[in-house]
C-alpha cells in the first residue's frame, strides 16, 4: 500500500466523502488544517494542558471537513478538478496517468512532508520562524500538488475528448514543455 492510499484509509474516504470533498468550500477550508494544528500545539504556552482540547477539535475538523459540505453542483471548479484528479492519481495502478505527473506529485508530497517536519520541530521548540517556514512552504507544496491533480484531471478529460490531442501537444511543444502544459 502506498502512503496516499494509507491516508485515504485513515481518513475513511469512501465515494460519498470524496464527492462531498469536491465542494470548493471543503477544499479551501482544508487549508486551515495545518495552521490550526500549529496553533493548537502552540496554545500549550497559554492554556497549559487544555491545549489537548484544541488539538482534538482540530483533528476532528480534519476528519469532518470532507464530509461537512454538500456535493458540488458542478465539477468545473479548480478545487473540484483537483479532488477528481487526486482520485485518478490514487488509481494510477489501474488507470492511465501520464508518467510525467507521477515524480512531480511524489516530489511535492515529499516536500510537503519535510516541511511538515520543520513545522513540527518549530512547534515543539517554540521556534516561530521554523513553524512559519514549515507551514508556508509545506502548504505551498500541497497547493501545487492540488494543481498537479487538476492537470491529471484535465489530461483525462482531453484523452476522452480527443485521443490524438496529447500526441499533437507533444509534437508541437516537445516532451519537456508538454509536461508543464
């Protein structure tokens, strides 16, 4: 099992949760998760052991977030396309995903994870700069990952509409440029 599938299982993401998570409100409010975790952990300086309540509330928010919002009326938004692309990416063993997406997605996941460790260090050591660096760069990597998932979804849609279109892009722009289109 890969780390992405493990995260999906830990979050108990079934088809209904994925459909509701495609709501842009779910995606955009999801970006509050790491800052809320950091704030909950930092709050131990102000409220002592009561910080565990804030931490538990934040973990509950992280689990509930993909389930709180209604299914979107349309899957045309950037956020919905990102969620749908992530589902395609999760099924990459069974589905055709252009190979150039995979190392970039893995690299962005590693970057987000490493930045999460920097933020964790910052929270434990009460180092504001390490915490902020880890949060900002890690969330940037996660946003870029979401954007990569949008590209995967776009590629899938293009493949369904015109199977020869991707080949034309490769011929017109070259393989290096087509990887970023």
